[in-house]
C-alpha cells in the first residue's frame, strides 16, 4: 500500500507541475505525438518494403 500512496503523490505532483507550465506541457505532448507518428510511419514503410514478401508467385524467376 505504501507504493500506491507514493505513486499517487508523485502523480499529483506531476499534474500540478504540468498545470503550472502549460507551454512546456503543450510542447512535450506535441513532441511525443510527432515522435510516435514518425516512428509508426517509418515502421509501416519498412514493414511493407523490406519485411513483407513480394506480391508475386515466384519473384526470383525474373533474375534467372
């Protein structure tokens, strides 16, 4: 139970701190959003281009 009380106090302190600095909060949320969106987009491209098999029955037949 001490862990949960400590966690609750830390979350309250974090919320108070973020409320006092709205510019920092908006900037941090925007940066996290941009980072997550960029990583998701890059993973989608890498997955389709490098990890998924080509949509052909025998893709090596072109080079034989």
